[in-house]
C-alpha cells in the first residue's frame, strides 16, 4: 500500500514538475488580458470624458450668451457671442435660427454650413438637446447643442466631439483595432479602423472589447482589439517567465527524483540493485519442535542500499514480479546462497534450503536449467533444495507449471506450497501439482491464543496435509503456546520470531553451528527435516 502511495506521489510530482512550463502561456495570457483591458478602458474613458466635457462646455457657453444678450441678431449679441467663443476651449460657432432651420444670424456674420447626422436628442438634467452634425470643413463630427426659445426660435452652439482629427485617431490605432462612437440608439457616429462588429465579436476570447458612456449624454464609445495584437507586446515577459518556469520545473523534477531514490519505491533502482548484488539473502531458521534442533532455513530477501538502508521485500516484491525482475533477482539470490551456505551444507547433508519461485518462473522450463547451472557443481546438492510455489499471481499455464515441477523433481529437489489456504493458493490442486511440503500461513497460526484447545481451520489444514502425505511447516510462530499446540497436532517443523528472525549469513552460520553441535540436535532430523523459504 505504501509503495502504491509512493508511486502516486511520484506521478503527481512528475506532473507538477511540468505545470510551471505549461502554465506560462496561461498566466501571461491572463496577465496581458487583464492589463490591456484596464489600459483600453482607461483610454476609452478618457475619450468619453472629453466628449462629455465638450458638450458641457458648449452648454455653459450657450447659457451665458443667452443670459447676457438682451436681444438676438444685434451687434451686441454678435459681440457677446464672439467673446464667449474666444473664451471657450472648443466652441466653434453660435447660430440663431427658426424652428424650420432658417438661419437668422450667427457669431461671425456668415452662413453656417452644417448637415445633421442624427436627430436632436434630449439629455437627462438639461433643457438643451444635442444632435450630431457635420460642421463646416471639419472631418471630426460635431455636437449641436440647442436651446429652444419661446417655441419659435432656436439658438445653438457647435462643438467638435473631440479636439483631434479622425486621421490622428486612426494613426494611433494598432493593426486590427476598431474605435467606434455611436448614439445609445445604435446610430453610428464615427467608425475608425478595422470593420469589426462589436456586438458579435466583443464577447469572443480572441478579442479585447471595452466601452464607455459620455456621462449623461446619449453617446457611447467602443473599442475592440484582437488579443493576439495586444499579446505580442509581452514577448520579453514570455522569455523571462519561460526561463523562470523551466528553472522551477527542473527543481521540482529533481525533488521528485530525489524523493523516488530516497523512498522505498524500487521503480528506478531495482534493476541496478540486482546487478550490484544489493538484494541480499537473509536466512530464518526452521526448527524441529520435538528436538529443538535445526532443520534448515527459509531464505528471505532484503534490499541493502549502499547508504545502509534496509528495504523489506514487501516494498519491492510486487514490483519485481510485475516487471519481470523477479527472475534475475531469484537467480542472484541462488548464486549468493550457493556461496553463503556451500560449506555448511556439505557439513550437514540433512540441511534443507528453500528458494521462492514466482508465477513468472513457471512460464517456461528455463528455471530448471538455471538451477542446474548454479547448483550443478556446488557443495549444495539438489536434494537439499526445496522450491516454494509463491502464488501472488495465479498459475495459469498448467502444462508449463507441471513441466517445471517435473523438471525440479527429476533433479531430486522438493516442491513446497506457500501460504496454503490463502490468496491464490488452491488446495484442490496441491495433489495434482505434486507438492511435497505444505506451509501453513501465519494467519492460521495467529488463531492460536493462550488456552486455545481447538482451531478448526488450522486443524483441518493439518489433517489435509497428512492425508496427502505432505510434510508441514508452520510459519510465524511467535509464542510458546503456539509451538506447543502445533507440536501436539503433529506439526514438527516451525519458524518464527520465537526462535529467530531472518539473519544475515554470518549470524545464521553461528546459530546453525551452535545448534548442530548441541547434543542430539540433529540425530533425529535426517528424515523429518525440511526448510521452506519465502522470498517475500
């Protein structure tokens, strides 16, 4: 479970390592979009504020002329109008006309050339109306601010929308941009730049669109810019953030790799560990419950890293089996066993050594040739070897399984069934496979509690093994009560912490020699001793 969790953490770490790089475009896009929209909005707000100011100025000038003039179209009126225009920022003309548009007089005594572009519209809070006109020779549309007097005359002030030219606005537009001024009714007043449809394209993500209203005036200013044009201005930021993201990603990836190497997950190191003989055999004694003598040993594997860390098999065995590395790992263990126990096996011919075989070993008969190649000319004889079927995965090819078992039997070795009654271990085919030894899993041994007089499941397994003529080894014996119960049921061989944990070769040899030299420790074991090893 811990290994799987570590695998998930490594996968997440590897994915997170690339998040900064993948996120650069997204983050800069978001930053550019937010900044450019703010900048465009400020620009459009300034334009609409200018339009509103010009209109307000025209209203003020018009009201002053009306208030200061005792009558219209007199020399006094003309002087007052001219002075007001000179003192204003941008009012161009003041005109008096009747309700039909017939001109009576103006500030400069000439005909005022203007043509309406819109009808006159009321403005909230004002008595004046405002219309859009083309005035004289100006390219920029103008506003005509009009006050009606007595229902028979109108006096109007003319002021341009903005104090700039249409060409000047066009020159300042980026490629693909559009500036649009229109009445709130939808009537277009001024359109500069690309022919874009604000209402249709303004909501698309590939455009930046902003609009603003000229105060209470029925005039709106709209601006639209392709996002790609705005985004192009952030190339330097792209380079900077990409370099920074690569550095962060490299750091995260290094941390992930460091975690992988420090964690107890073998994915990166197991193959190299096998090649360097870091997978070491540990030996757990199997004891005769009647005599206390040594029957043999169970070979367990441990991963001894160069830094001294010991990785238990539960962390990497599943990975080794799934990846196919269990086979070279087993060969490495057998070669080390031959070297470690060769002399001891020669001195004690009854000593049994069991070696784990996984599901992958039974797919072809190559394991038989490997056993011959490793133990053929060694001090360890074939009949001292017990090969244990460890079924973490089910044995599917019965023909290949029987072929491997037959080959090992032909050498004189024995076959043990590990964890009988659990996992994929199938009691129904124990006899079919020709199993010589049945190992009772510790989960059944743990059912024996102080004062226990009967454990039906365990008793059934023992009885079945005896009926099949199989020898029995009990695993995980940790208490005296368990040892006594098993011995009372005829179980002779056992292993567990009550006797000794898995030992390095040096400690095991010392224990073996001490037990073998004890009086009557081995005389009764020649026919009833056997060892089963569990590479798990």
